[in-house]
C-alpha cells in the first residue's frame, strides 16, 4: 500500500519493524504512553500513509519562498513509524538519498528533523545498549500490564552512547543540531 501510493522504497528495517509489531491497527494503543513515552508509540501503516499525505499537501501549499522551511519540517520521502502528532521518528525512504534508511527524530513540534541513527536497527541497538548500561531504566513499580511506572533516562549519557554508536547523527550533539542542515537530499 505505501509503495504503490508514495512511490518510495520502503527499507527492509521498516518492513521488519511493522512485521514485528504486527503492522498495528490504526488507533490501537500498543504501549502505555506514560511508561514508554509518546515518541516510541508505533504508528500503523495507515497512519504513516495519512502522515505522508499531509506532508505532501503541506509541501504543495507552501509558497516557493518558504521551500527551505518546508523541506526542513516536511521533507519529501520520509515515512513516520513512531510518535504522536508531529513528534516522533521518521525513516528516510528515498533510495537515491545518501542517508537512505536513516532514522530522524522531532522532539518538539517546532523543531526540525534531526538524524538519530543510520537505520531502525541501529536505533534499537542503541536503545538496547542504553538499557544494558542502565542509562534507560524503569522507575517506580510496574504491574503485569505496565500500567504504572515510567522510564527514567540519563539524557546526557544516552547522547554520549548514541553519538558513539551513530557517528554523524546531529540529534545527539547540541552544537551539530543547532547548525544541522538537511542531509537527506
């Protein structure tokens, strides 16, 4: 469905992600948002397609003099796979791009997209390493449904680890993030 409508090349890591989470049904709460945070809430294939359509519409409606702004906030060829509203994670699905398959993140609605990792696999490898090193841990008591508790993250330590595991990704370096230019073109 995504390939036919978007004309993009869906990376194998994105296909594997959706297979792992079952593609998820639109509107289905896959996790407890209080526990895992809204950035990591997987979105369905249908929701990704709707997000793609909205981005395409915003690019079409944006005047040419604002093209740089449009390219930074709604870049062509990005497919959202996790998050809520305009925050979350996107994967670059442009096969001709030097950063094809890289993962980009937006933490706040007004922020531009920043490269977080070289692939979805690298994203999860980094997060698993952070859990293994105690950088991300469960805070508070949880029950069998994970209805209580939350994640506690040492953000500075996560940035150090992520920078080491994902060199060149601006999301982990404040200086690079401030001067980041779109690297997906």
